[in-house]
C-alpha cells in the first residue's frame, strides 16, 4: 500500500505524479481509499464488475447490499440514472454535497450490476470532497465507494482508521486529513411519486423537505436485514466491539461514556473513559466526531459504551440512526 498525503488547502496535489498513479490503479481494477467530506471511501471503478467484487471481498460486505457510485457532476449522473423533477431539484440544491439519490437506472448505464446489487435502480452522488470528485473525473468512470472499513463496523473519518481496517487490501490510500462532515450521506429514494428517506445523513430531513415542498416518506428507523434498497440500511451496522447502551441515565465505572452537551451524567467522573461529542451541544460538531469517538471508546477496553441522550432533530436524526444500528443485535 502506498500513502499519498494531500493538502486540501491547495490544488498542487492535482498535478502530482501520485494523481496519475492512483487513476492507473483504479483503471486496473485496484482498490484505493479516498477521503470525502463524509467519511473515507473504498473506491473502485463502478463499471468494472471484478473491481466491485474486490470491494465486497475486502469489506466482507454481502453482495445484496448496493454501492453508491460517485461522479463529478450532475450531467455525469444523468448518463446513468433517470432524473425526474424532484431528483433534479435536489441535485441542483445539494450537489456537490453529502446527498445520495436513488433513481431508476438507465439501460445504457455502464455501472456494473454488482454495484447496484442487480436492482433496477442506481445510487448516485456528486461529492463535495475534492479528491473523490477529481479522481472520478480524471479516471473517466463513476467510482463505487462505500465506507473504507470492514462491513458493519465503525466508519472511518481518518486515514489511520482505514489503515487499521483495510490497509492490506489497498493499492493506495489518499490521506486528506479528517473528514469534515464525519457521517455518511443522506440517501433519498426517488423511484416513484413519493420521495423516501432511505438513510438519514449529512443533510437534514428538514432541509430536503424545504426544497421539495413535501414530507419525506419512510421511517428513519427502518432496518432491512435482507435485500436493502440502498446502502446503510442493514439492521446491524457501524458496530463497535463493545455493546452499546443508548439513552443512558448514568455512567458506570466499568463502562465507557459517549456524552453530549454541557450536562454530564451522574457518575461520569468515574467512567472508564469518556468522549464528549460536543460540549456545546452542537449537532453538526457531534456528527463530525461520532465515529472517531466510538472508535476511541471502543479501544478503552470497556465492555459497554453508554450513550447520553441526543435529540433527534436536524443532524440528530442521522446520529441516532447510526447509534441504533450500532446497538442492534449482531
């Protein structure tokens, strides 16, 4: 594995020799870990079935779980999916950004059936993260890129997290520092007349409904153990090794504590370890620190991670979705 450190405050990296080397690796069907604004993605050529198979193998991901394909612009997305008025409105409002649209797949699309899990739909995103967008443009193909971690485990927001989980399977890791949003994209299903929230994420439900002028269908807690219609819908996901206890009322000496806000739980000073997602109760900060906090506490040796109550409005909906899946039976 080669590591390419990218300074995102400049554009010099775009002309670095590593840029061409990474694109060559992708063209050869190899796996590359790439930072996005959400989490690090395990990228491969979405039009290459063998490359997509490599993603499933490296992650230990079930092949019935579809992948998101990343493209540089809306025009590129329209080559692969059919965009109705609602899909266009959301793409124009939130792309590039942490929003994935599931739309009918065009028969002329070159995206592998393995990437779409054999469905007649395709999950598409134009990422705000400049590295993924640049590489998909330079490589000239959509890039399938689920989170760069073992399937069902905590998503990675730093290059170190990726190396720990999947370093052995990578040709390159592009190290762009910590991810800004820190939680995966929101996924909206637009395959019929009713827009559906398939996965809460980096854009709040309220912002999407404001653009559409209608309420989103679908309960955010929907968990699909078989044949999910979009990524991130499996019942057990984002799971640490330690058990998760949600909405804890107190801390315990033998457990770790994932806290939120300025008011500490009774007994917090005696917890084995503590990580406060946001002492000021800022949900955006909490989302950006969620997976890093879970990883840190999981390494403390605690048998359980007790989680303080987090409100479910705004980005809190996505945070609680990830916590419920992390706490689900395995």
